[in-house]
């Protein structure tokens, strides 16, 4: 019969160990009882020299083995004959009781007889995940953003701060720098950061904006948390990740702070467009559930190291559909270091506005980047690039950039990636297709145009997003130099 202290969830291995121990204990108890009832040697009716049990005996010399089996002698053997036998039984009974108690304590330590959640038997994988979550919780913060709005009272000029959204962030260092997605704080006039301390209590700090890189969807905030014991997230390397390895996402979906979801890395090298129109490349794809509010949260590996920052999902419904994307940690580190040091990321530009590739393809234009305008005084104007213009005959197409520095350009994403290899002040060779006939080009005629390939040299300028204070998002890509 299973003792009453064996209850609740238990592992098969531990139960078999306890079951084996119980069998050994029962055997010990039976053996102790048999030993306790044996008489002292002086009561045994054996002669000093015992004959073989198989030897012939006569009536004059009765067989002692037959004598031992007689009822009178057997009854004598089952009676304790001295106080020493009784003491021996007591000692053995006490040892058996102590054995039961030790096994009971061992079972309790293994989780038997306890229905408490914390005492349940867990697999090594579960124990690792729980420990990882507990160790990383303090490294992921809750971000609330606010916008200025009228108080609503008549004839009042008072402005109130109204909450506009929530998101997640990552503690980057013990100096108070918090890393999050740019789109989390986009259009906000202020933000607050809630940090969980070692005691489990959350403390709210007003954040300052240190720097932004909308092209990479990264922003750095700063809080004054001196003495708060901030716990930075341990940084891992995104280079060398493999599809199929474990991934854990921690964030604040739908305002539910510090939520853990698990999955695997389901893809690498993905791309998506940032709010500025530039393409963010080498994204990590995961099937760990990512929902609104997870943006800016941590994507961790099985050792609790930061391998990415949760950024976006692919879903028709707007909620998790098993396809989430994260900015790799190697990209985050390079951008954040520049933002903390300089407050901005400076990128080389040609100084043009362009037509998006999807629109150009609808017009039947060849692969490349169609130049829409070349502002006076820009690097492109000084280099001789021509923009698109309107004439009496229709639209005179501008140059179509098909190469930079000897590298082929198929769309604006290729142009951005190629320019990233240079720095402001570098002079590059730009290969363009130029309408040789002129005279205007509409959708009906674009496919029949003839182009001449021309090469111009442009000295690159620099462009940056300086975040000295909370600001609106940058304009659409057609409205900025590239």
C-alpha cells in the first residue's frame, strides 16, 4: 500500500526510487522480527557434534533435525528467552522507525506529499527557462509614451499629457541607457520607464531622449536611476545563429508587463522597411509569440543572452501569427554605441529624392532608382545628376541610377546598402540611365524609351537625425535627401 505522504505530481524515476526503498525497508522489518525472536544459543538442543541430516539414525540416537521440527521445540524457539532479546527488538524497531522518517523526508524534498506550485517536479528544461526568466526580468522595462493634448475645458490653454501607447525596452548599461524601437516613441512628447528592482517592486522614471536612428528603427533613452542597481541585459552575438535553436521573447504585450513566450529561430536574413522607407536587413525571424507591446523587448537564446530586439510581426489580424522579426544584436550594438557617443548616426547621402521601386515598375521603367528631384546645392546637383521634370510634351524622366562604385543597383534598398559602405566626403562613381530622346514619358510610352548609360561623380554629404529633444517622426522618404 502506498503511504499517504505519496501524493501530488511526481516523476517516474523518483517514484521508482521510493518504491525500491519501501521494499528494502519491508524486507528489513521482516528480517529484524525473525532475528528478534531467535533464542539464545544455550536453548538450542543441538549436540556438540551434529550428524549429517542425511545420515541414518536409530532409536537410541534420535536425529536432532527431527527434534528441531517438533512442535514443542518450535514453540520454545518463538518465545523470547531473555531481556537482551527484548532490547534487541526495541533497537531494531527504533531503527526501522528512523528509516521510515528519513524516506518520508526524502520524498518530501523531492516533491511528494506537497501540492504547492513551487514544489512540483520540473524538467531540467523547465528549470532552465524559469531561472532564465527570473534573471532577465530586471533587464526588460515597460515604456509608456505620452502626447500633449488640450485639457478640453472651454477657454483654457492648459495642455495635458495623455498616454498614447506602451512598449518595451532593454536595459543597456548601468548608466541608465534604455534601448527600444524608434516606432515605440515616435510622435511622443515624453515617455516614462518602469523598471523592476531586485525586490520585485517597480519604479517609474521620466526618460530623456538620447538618440534615434529611424532607418534602423532604434532609439536610445536615458533615465536617472543612480543607485537603483540596474541590471543590463547580457549581450550575445547574432552572428552564427542557427535556424531551429531556442528563442525566448520577453516584453509587455497589450500592457501585460514581463510576459515570456518561447519558440525557435525560424528564419534568418529577413528584410523589412523602416518608417523612413529604408530597408532593415538581416532580421531574425522567430515563431515565439510577439504582439503589440512586445516591440523593443528582448529576444534571448537558451543561455539568457540578448540576440535581438523584437520589432515587428507579420500578421493580417495585427496579432501574433507565428511570424515575428527582431533586429539582430550585432546591428543594435553598432548603432547604440554611436547614438550614445554622438547622439546621432551620420549616413552618407547623394542628395536626391526618388520614386519608390513599386511605382517605377508600374510605369514600366527598367530596374534602378528613378531620380525625382535634385535640389540646388546638393551633392547630386554639383555632380550633374538630373531629376524628373514636367514639360509641355509630358514628363521628362530624370536619371535612373543603376550603379554606385561599380556595384549594380536594382532598387532603393540596393542604393542604401551600397551607400552604407562609404562615409560623408567620399567621392563615388554613379552610373545612370539617361533618356536620350527626351520629349516626355507617360505610362504608355515609358516602355519604349531609349536610354544612354552615363557616369557621373558625386561627393557624398552626411545626413543625421539629431535627437536633442522629443520630436516628430522624419518625413516620408520622398521628402528627404538620400
